[in-house]
């Protein structure tokens, strides 16, 4: 299997061009046909694979942190008469199931990141669709605040996955068409079953795009509209960005380590233990978030058989609370960016298809922002006693809730993690708020419902061993479905529809013969042969 790194720098981009012209930035897609991440396919017509999307993710991140002077981003194509053909079909047809699923999950998160930048950073994205735009290409445009389509009597927008490939638009296209752009459902049905797409005035009338622009005026109008968006941006003026330097990371066979995050890999047991260290200096929250984000992506993509992630922390809880206050009470643009980046990283953990177990032991620092890690887990175990290796110690594990746990980092369902844990239990949530900002013992954490169990030091090792062995004995597929169902209670949002509904359906459809079988649509696309479908509806 290809080992994937998520390290990228604009000067080394192979598929994108990033040009900064304050208050605008131009992000031009120019995919190298021969630059696929894996051998076996060519990235024709600006189609993309995971490598192309990793560069897009890097660009979106850098625009937020390195370029506060950018207030609007124009996302367009550098190629003539083609905007983007979407996810590469040969790549999808030839990829193992877990690769397709991880690819779709990452591209969804990147599109959500574009929308998050528009909503929370004042960096407003505009899609300048200067040619044919299909499938995942249109889904990139859908993530933007505004879509301009060139009026050349040939360029179209399309979601041809259902009629041509026997799968769904995998990056939220169906949901965004109806929920975000408010396309009428009968028109959405017609649109998503037409392989040739929609062009011209019809695309505007159906709300698939916002404006039609003649080719000879296209660049001028695009820039004008982008400047109008920039004028309404909340992005501060006269500020300097910070450089996102390469991560300090050491990779060994059974260990991945950063200054603030360490992962110990036990492939025999199928377990990885992730330890997050508390503050050791200035800038801790951003540094730790970058490292944790990178680790999640690397484990998710490169280590699919490590099905259980054990999360631990080490450090001073009070130092964590001091560090988080600097960000949560900060009124500057950088504090805002760090807060929303940590939110997105927690969301990445929420949608990770691994069993998540938190171990809260003496010496840990599950306070405030780091308590969110424990609350993101499927279960929490807290040691009620001294450290296992020092029975005479008076040190005990504690938890500390803070303001950070009551809305600063909402999940995809729009709720905080404690609201999701105690959904609809308003009296209990009020009780929890009254217990903020003090160290809670294991007994108190059990009483408040913040941990699953609190074994004493005599039973601790056996209890945890039994939990991990029990998890490893269960079906990974059933666990993925169960955990995803339990993690997202309450109301649906665009995000939960995309991840919890569309992605689940897509995963199932990807394994069906109608899509991925030898006579399926994905396999036969481009061969001149029609797919042979099993016509039973199930």
C-alpha cells in the first residue's frame, strides 16, 4: 500500500497554482495528468485523486494562517474549457474499498473547510467555472459562496455519478444542491440523472449557479465580484500572517512522534495509543493541533488495521486551562483561526471510523480543550487510585470542565460534546455548568456521567485489557456503523447528512456489483460497454 504523507508546500504544488493579490487570492487548478498519487491512471481533464486534494487542503490552511490580508479567494481552472471533471474514475475503479472511503472522507472535510473559512474567517470563496464542470468538480464549486459560470454555449455543470457510474456524488453534492442552494427537489432529480448536465440560463434559473458571464468578460467580472465579496469580509486589515513551518515529526516502525503528540503502534493487538502532551511553551494549542491533525490523517490513511485508538494526555491541567483562555478570550484573527482549526480537528476525530477509548490516569491533563478529546471518545475509563507503578503516591487523576466544553467546539450536529452526551437533559447540563473550573475526582466524574467506569488500581490493568481485547474481537464493519450512529445524536445538519447519510450510502454502493463488479458502471466507464445492472431494488 502507498504510504501517504500530507506534507505540502505551495512552492512544490504539482496540481495547483496559488497567487496572492490582496485582498484577493487566485487558486487555479492545473492538474498534472502524470502526477497521480498511485500508478495506474492518468489525471485527465483536471480530474483529481487524493494527492490533488491534499494540495487543496494545504492551500486552504495556509490562506487562513499565512494570509490574513486575503479576504476573498477565487477558485478556478488554469486549463482551457475545462474546470474540473471530478474524482478520477480510473482511480476509483481500481482502488480498494477502504481507499475510496478515506478519499471521500478527506475530500468532504476539505470542502467543509472551505465553507468554514467563508463562515468563520471572512475568507469568502468564489468559484469561477470557466469550462465543463462535472461530479466532484461541481462539488468543489458548491463549497464556494458564489458560483459564476462562463457563458460560451458549451460549458455545463453536472452531477453525472448516478447515470454514468452507478454511484452517488460522494462529496456532498446531492445535499448541497437541495439544502444549500435550495434547488427544487424535482429539478434536483432531473439534474442528478442527466449525464450531460445543465448549461446557460437554465443553470441560473434552477439556482445551480449564481451568474452567467460571457467568455470575453469573464475574468473582469470574476475579479469584480470577488472584490465585492472582499468588501463585505470581516477579515482584519493591516495584520501579518504566521508561517506554517514543516512539522517536526519522527516516524519509526511502531512509533510516530512529534513534540506534543506521540503514537505507539501495536499492530499485533490492532491498537494505537495516542498521548497528547500539555503545554510546554508558547503557541502550544496551534502546534499540538497541527500535530494531532497530521497524525489522525496519517493513521486513517496508512494504518487501516489499527482499529482501536486509545487516547491519553500528560501534563498540568491548570496549564491547559491557561493556554486555552489565551485563545478563547482572544479577540484577534489568529486566536479565531486556532479555535476553529482545533474545532475542525476534533470533527475529524468524530468522523474517524475507529473505536476511540480515553484513559484518564494520574498525571493526565484532561481539562477544557483536552477534555474534548475524551468526550469525543466512545468510552472513557478513569483510574480511581494511585499511579499503577507507584502505589504509595498521593497523586490522583482529575477532570476539569471549562467554558471550552460548552459550545466553543461544536460537532457536525451543531451540539457541544457534552450536549450530545446528555442530549435533551437540560437539568443535567445546568448541573455540569455549575461544576466548571474545578478538579473532579473519579468518584465525582462517575456521578456526573463524564466517564464510563472508574476501576481502582487493583483492577485497572485487567479492566483495560479486557476492554481492548473485547473490541478487537468484534466486527470492524459493525463497530463502524454502531459508533457513527452513537456519536451523532439529535438534529441533522448539512454535515451530518453528508457524513452520516450520504457517505454511509456511498460506502455501501461502492461494494455493490452494480458499481464495482466486473460488469459494474465504475469498471465499464470509458470502455464503450454499458454496465450490466442487477435490477432488483433493495
